[in-house]
C-alpha cells in the first residue's frame, strides 16, 4: 500500500477541505449495490483513513515483536511505539499522566474493568449504583451484574420526552447510599450531550465515584478529563478512526493505585512466587497478556489524524451537517426524529410512518445508504420512547450534504414501496 497520506499538510489550510478528507478514506470510494456508498452508520463504527491503515501495516512489516522486557531491536521498537501511543492518548484527553491510561479492547471492556476491580472491592450490600435510562447496555449490564453479586441496587435517572436527562431526578436519587454514578457523555441513540462535569461534581460531593462512558463523545469533541472532573473515562478507538479491538480507560491515579488487579497473567505482575504474586505498577497492572500492539499504534495515528484536522473544525462541520439533516428529515411527512434539537451530536434516530426500522434500513441499503436499525444496545431507552427499534443515521467528519440528500431520496423510495401517503 503505497498511497501517500494526502492529509499531511491539512493543517496549513483554514478551510475544511472535504474532498481532501474523503480521499483519505479508501472505502468511501466504493459502490454498494451499484450506488456510491453513503456511510451513515458512524455511531456503530467509523471508517479508517490511509494513515491508520498504513501505521498498522508498517508495524507488522517493520517492527512486529512482543512488547516489554525485550532485549532485541524489534521488541524495543515495538515497546517504544506502544508506549508512545499511550502518551498520545493521554495528551489527547488531558490526562495528567500516561500511566493513568490503560489500553483495553474498547469502552465495554473499560467499564467492565472498573466494575470487576473498583466495584468488586467497594460496592457492598445496601449500596446504590446510579445510572440513567439512556445508558448503552455496556454501561448498564456490568453494573447490574455487580449489583447482583454485591447485593446493591441499581437506580436510574429519568429522561425527558426530548431525550435530555431529568437533572432534578439525579439530585433526588443521589444520596449517601450512592457509591457510584455511571453516565454516558453522549447518547448513542439520541445524540444528547449530557452535563457530565456537573454530574461528576455532584457525585463527588456525595462521595460517589463517577464513571463516564465516552464512546460517542471522544470521536466528536475535544476532551479534558480533568475539566470534566470524573474518576474514570472509557472510550473505544474504532468509533474514532482507529482499528477495532483497542480502546482506553483513563482513571485517577489515587483510585487506580488502590484497585485490585483484574485479569491475571503475564505483563501485570512484578514478581510471581508459588505462594502468590506482586502486581506491576500502573498501567501494566491492568494489562494482563500480550496487548493489541498494532491496535494501539493505529489508535495513536487516528488521534494524530483528528488533531491534524482539528476537533473544533470537525465539530463545526458535523454541526452544520446535523442541522441540515434535521431540517431535511423534519420536512418528510410522517417522519419523526427523536432527541433534542440543540446540544446534540449527529446521531439521529427516527421513525418513518409505520415502516419498521429494519425494513427501512434494508431498502436504504439497496441505494448504498448505510444506516442502523434496532435497539442500538439501548433497550430500556427504547421502552421509554415507546418503540422497539429506531432507524439511526449518524454522521462523521467525512460525510456530506449530498449523502444526507441520498438518505432522504432513499426514504422516498421506501415511502413508495410501503404506500406511505
Ligand atoms: C459503542 C458504545 C459502547 C460500546 O463500545 P464498544 O466499542 O462496543 O466496546 C458503549 N457506550 C456507548 C455510548 C457506545 O456508543
């Protein structure tokens, strides 16, 4: 793969050069069922630019070896690249130190890590875990499992009709029984951006720790975990241009240091005797086994790519695109968009007349328009909205107005097939 990375001098131009950006993503050039691909399923996973694909490729071609304790050139180089990736992630989210960043498979594993370590050590009978009704199953089921084991109770902050959190309900439910608050930064179904700094501050005042699920925020906004003031922040690489199978958990040092290890194995120990073991220092204490080295390197490259373009510019582009999409979808008779109209990202759930979301997605696919249909790992939220599924279109930095037009045109085809007036 010798394609040069056309983004290398992107930072020199103030304009958002969408054609240039699109050219960085090889998959965007393909046809689907004879139509240009309109990829609007970014909340499920993003596409990958050449620079990321090449970084992974170069790792395997040039420096592949296992990391840490290696005495040979390749292992030293692989270790440097892996640990440098950790620095890139830490800098990107404003973490005070790279040793507070633990590489994991993704947001799901990050949240499970907290549940099985901090949770298992601190959550006791009678305690309460406070979630919201909009949590992704990944930030819900691990806490249900933990509560079941510990004899704790899970409580849920309510959601308004427009999908925003009922903050009075949060104030009401937060009490001295609350040991942990876990909340999504951005809803993966409604695009709502939650006031996580306020939530974290109130949790701290109630002596509860605060876990933020950043899977839908990290791809779209500049993060600063210290400004948010949470105790843990979890996110996945694959939704922000990186390969699958890599993500990060940031945690506050003083909490991480007192947490028991999770999985046992190589890498996570400093010494093993027949009688027992001594855990390694942070962050290795939580990284048992050979890590996803190529994934971490690809993750760092994805972050560099986002930084070259600038998340402010990405945000501005997506905001404009989201406003355009909402305007066009609102103009479709019989179509209902869920979620708020402002303070949101471009994750747009909707229903169209009485066409089932799955049928809608299948028809759109025939026109090359990729959206998602289903409960989006958000079944309690679906119940709350009174639906069993929604159709969801979600945009990212490479999407265009003409792809939104393709979506709306394809909806017209669905209307014709289903006899929607
Ligand atoms: C995708 C997503 C997750 C889970 O991420 P994985 O990459 O599947 O581990 C968790 N929370 C939210 C809000 C998500 O959108």
